[in-house]
C-alpha cells in the first residue's frame, strides 16, 4: 500500500476551507501494541459512534515562506499543544500530500465530549483532519475515482495520526489489521464489516459514563510502547486473534451471551496489560470498578444482555441492544449516576460514519 504521489503540488496556490464531522469509535477487540509505522500488533474491531464526534474546519492559504504553518483553535481558543501535534502529523505526510508544505493551515476544532479522558478523541480528531486533507486533494487534484477510494485513503492517513482513528472513517462496525477472518483486511486502513452483521447490532447503544473527565496520566503512545517489554504481550496477541474469529461468528449469529463475555474480557485484558507493564499503572478509578460490579449484578438479576467495555481511561462504556433502552436507562439513573462525575453520561449509539459540513 503506497499513497506517495509527487504530482500533488500546486502551480497556482489556492485559498480555501473544508469542514468535517468525524465520530469516535469504541473497540470491542482492542488494539494495544504496535510495530513499525503504526502497524497494529493484532487486529481490532470497533463500533463507530454517532454523538461523540469532532467538528473540524480547516482553512488553508498559500505559505509565503514555502513551508507549512499550523494554527490550531480548540473550542474557539488557540491551543499550542494541538497545533504542535498537528505539525508533527503533517511532517509525516510530505510524500502523501506534498501540497501540505505549500500551505498555511488555520484549524478550528471542537469535540462533543471531553478530550484526553480515554474516549477516543484522537480517533475523531485525527480522522477529521485526514478527511480535510483528502478533501483538499479531491477539490484541487480530482484524484479519487470514487467514494470508497476517498475514504480508504482518509483511513490510511488517519492511521498515521492515531492508529484507532483509521476505524472512524466508516459507519457501523469496522475492522483494522490483517487477519485470515476477513480477506479484505489490512494493517494500513480500516474495513467496514457491514455485510452479514446480525440486525441485533444495528443502533447498538453505548452509554458512556464519565467517571473522571481529567487528562489521563499515561498516554496511549506510552502504553503501546510498554507492550514491547510486557511479559504477557505475545499471549495477548494470540488471544486477540482468537477473539477476532469468535467475534466474527458472534456478529453474524447475534449470540449476545458470547458477545458480552468477549467484550468484557477484552476490556479487562486491556487494563491488565497496563497493570502488568513495567512501569505498571492503573487507569481505572474506584467508580469504574463499582459500575462494573453493578452491571454484573443487574445482568444477573434481569438477564438483560448489557455489558461494559473500557477504553484507555476510567470511563465506562455500557453496551446494549436498542430494545433494552428503557430498562438500561432506568438502571443507569437509579444505580450508576452516583459513580459519575456530576452525573455526566453520553448516551451514544452506533453511527453512519463521517459527514461533510458546510465550512464557515
Ligand atoms: O489509537 P491510539 O494509539 O490512541 O490507541 C488507542 C487504543 C485503544 O483505544 C485503547 C484501543 C482501541 O483499539 O481503540
């Protein structure tokens, strides 16, 4: 897979803008550990969300100095940390989008959820920027024969910014990483799995309970790196591959008991990798554990197939089929809100993927 293209250079440098809304995603089988240039150590599968998203408008104009400048405004305020992260991302893209070095960028971004709290804000943020760059290519060079090739390249580019971001480019359920289970799978971009998925997984709910919206202490980049010396990592990668195969069957046959077991085991394994790294660390909070115990109790008492998953943070994603929405909402209100930060819950549901916005 090679997206290098030296011809993407402007003769007449334009001014313009483009805006995208891109969703976050929540992994069912987790990506944790990588090699080479953002190549995952194991395949992963995620639900694309709808309400947890980033809106990004990219203004571009000719660079007088002949090198790329980036200004970044987050929630309307200049944000130097995000500007620097974006400059680093763009510095990896010179061969894919040579025009990047001819332009200055002013980027306005806002999230519908707290950033850096273990909800994949890098996934929605990086995928929105990747979409904007592909759109600049599309508008000025018209290189994409169809929609599929546009989103595949956006997924490839998003992966270079943040691995899990490459799954945010498509709606429904998305796989990333080479596996025999899916002949079209790739280590370089995500692949939507929407054929042959059981209808129980349509409009699947994800109520995200914000236990702590503060910045996490150990970044995912460091966490991935620590997998290189984790004594359990090779066993974990074998397990993840097996889980991809099991999940493939579950997604087809709609067996929710199998789904619940697999998804919860994946979440706890992800966090056990953090606890067994050197140095070890813990991203769960007491509220995280209390919520998990309450979910187990509720599932036991009601036989409603609700389960939890965790991202790299303390917040709990509660996953359940649409038909149990009323019961689960009541359960959350009565039993779980007390463990959240100020009753903060995002009631999300699986979504259709990114959307182009009118650039203002
Ligand atoms: O995309 P990164 O490098 O931020 O890694 C995130 C990995 C997890 O969110 C913890 C799991 C996943 O597959 O999304």
